[in-house]
């Protein structure tokens, strides 16, 4: 209740949550993520053969078709299953959503990632292979740009009054979020490189069916 009920004019009060911004946080079981992590790190090692070392303050991203690599099949299966659950939660009828892009991120100590979103997809995901104290968070930014017009001081930061929510992650954490949602990563303050794998997902039948007018056949 937001309004004191000591005032006699109130029968009841409630806060109605409208248009919530949802981020799904899934922690893979240790035996599942340990196998995925070993396979992912093995793939990265082979992809980075012959490349210069990623120095402090630098970041490296792989190509964006890692979902076609056998080494990431188990991880891609987890992401696809998580996305299917999200669609079910959202009560979206289109059942087929597919990974359109998948790439690895290696951020050396000192490296940050500025705020961005992932256009032309419906869902995005990130899976954490190697996190460290000081390199174990991601920031999500309020998508309601007009909400920042007035920012009064607050007595306590909460998800209802802030323009940025910091989500803590650890090895084996999988986050799924709307692709439009701006996010950023603070400079790696850990002692070693942070390794993650990013995903974009889109409805398989988007051009065939979903992009048609919602009001029926033309
Ligand atoms: Fe991203």
C-alpha cells in the first residue's frame, strides 16, 4: 500500500504495475554449466589461436555465428528452451523463435561496454562463462526515455525510482531480456578476463506471418 490508511476517506489502495520491463535470470545447474563452460572455453581457445593477447582495457568479440558450432550445441539448447519458456510466460502464440546471432565476449580487466540494444530481434540473452568479483554485473537502463525528464532525489534507490538496475551474475547465469532494452557493462574491475556469450533471437515466421497487419487480412 502506498497511501496511509489512517485517512478515513480510503477504502483500499493498490499499486498497479503497468508495462513492466522483464529480465529473466536463470542459473544453470553446476554439472550442466561446467560442461558448457569447458566446451565454450575450448572453442574460444581455438578461435583465438594466433590472435594477439587481449590487453588490459581491451575487449574482443568473436564472429556472430557461433550458434552453428557443435561446441555450443548444449548452450544453444538451453537458450532455446529458456526462450520458449519466456514466450509461454508472455502468452505469445508464435511458438517458433530461433537464434539469429551468437557471439563470445572477452573483456580484459579495465574493459567496459557502453549502453546499447540489439535491434531487429525480439529477445536477447547473455550467458556467463567466467565472472570475477568486480566483473559480475550488468546494467539495464530504463527504456522509458521520458521518465528521466525529472529525477528528484530519493531516500533509497529502488527499481521503481531508478533509471538503471544492476543485475549480479555468476558463472552459469543465463539472462534473457527484450532486445530493445538498453544495457551496459561497467569496466571489468576483476583480476582476469570476463567471458560471456551473447545471443539474439527472432520469430522464425516473422516475415512470413507475424509482420502482417494485426487487424486481419488486407
Ligand atoms: Fe548486448
